[in-house]
């Protein structure tokens, strides 16, 4: 049996779908990414991105690495 994804766990807690959770996360990430504050932009530059914008998965992975001290 597979473990639930983070999206599934959040969706279950808030009575929504995993797709909606991911979609809302992307909206929030996009809003933060578009913030013109230079200090905010410096933080985004520390992330390695595969595309033009960070995905929820990239943000989650980055946050986990930061929490672990890497």
C-alpha cells in the first residue's frame, strides 16, 4: 500500500481534492514569486528551478532541505 501524498493529506483535512490543494499552492507560489520586493526576489534566487516558475514540489523540497539545514 502506498503512502498518501502531502496533497492527499491536506485535501482530506480540508475536505477538498488533492488537485485543488496543488492548484491553490501554485497560486500562492506565483503571487510570492511575482512580489517585486528585492529581499523577496533574493530568496527566490536561492532555489533551483527546472522551469520559469517554482512548482509546489520544488518549494516543498526546498523547504525540507532548509529545515534539515542543507
